[in-house]
C-alpha cells in the first residue's frame, strides 16, 4: 500500500452471506488524505457495499483492502475504524426516542471518554460549534424523535463531525434534505476537508448538490467502478 493513501483496495470482490454473486467485484481504488470523494451511480450499483468494505465491516472474498495501512481482515481494523465516522442511510429514530439532540451528539464522543467521565466545558463548546455548523443550535434541547427527517439527518451528521474523524463517511446524506439543506451539507463537507484536513467520502445518487465541491468522483454500476475522475 502506498504510504499516503488513507484507503487502498486491490482487486477486491465482496459478496453477502448466502450469495454466490459478488456485490462488488474487481475493485481497485486508492483514496488519499484531504480529499472530498463522491461515490455515485444508480441504485444497486454497490456504493454502500464499497463504503462498508472500506471500513472493514465487510471482508473481501478476493483481493486486499486497507484502511490507514491496516488490512481490514486484521483484528487491528477496529482501532483503525475508531479514526472514522460513518453515517449510514438508516438514521431515523422513532417518535418515542426521548434523547435530546445534545445528548445524541454527546453519545458520539463516548468512545473517547472513560465510563465515569462527566461532560466537560470543552465538550459543551464542541457540541455548540457543530450545532451552529449544521444550523441546529435551536434544536439542542428537543427530543430527536420529535424532529423531522431532515432535522434528524443534520443531527447525526453533526454527531459524526463532532468526533473530528480522519475520514468521514456519509451514505446518501441528502436523502431527507431540501435544497437548502443539501447545499449546506455540501459546504460543510468541503469545509471539513479544508479546516480539519480530513477526508470525506460521500455516497450519493444525486450529484447536483456536491459535484462542484468533489475532488474525486467514483462512478459505479453493477458492482464495478466504471469511471474515476
């Protein structure tokens, strides 16, 4: 693996349990740091499978996948994955979910704290900053279950960003957002790369909000990468 590549996939095939047909196949992909990467293509093209393979949640049947230089088949992949944040498509909380927005964002920081550690003023400041960034500061004391889909989507993205990950994975982050919200998330993603020096990998079949911000565009179809720009 090239030392400057955050993610490297070499001749990778991945299949889901019980299937004899690869969900993605013959994947060769290198992703460097400090880039905004758009993965696009039609439904069923293998975009989410590719992301979960990059994270080591799915293991290659063929080929090798690396995250921060760690083979995703290694036990050490859990430590590498801690340097990432992942917002999947299925983010909605039920109406009876009583956690406040502030608490939901706090929970994103839990893996980096001891069990008995109380919230700090630094943590409160960080939560306020990401809330302003995602324009949800007026929602911090509201239960997340009472929010609209678009508001919940902003909250889970704010939680992911609060961890300050080296790699931020966003799977269809525009799905519940209006035009204004989509433009906001696109700007936030670009600013995260520039301000934090992170890498953002975004899956979206709707390229209009983000295409002007993306440094790299990976196009998929039928489980294969058909183009990389």
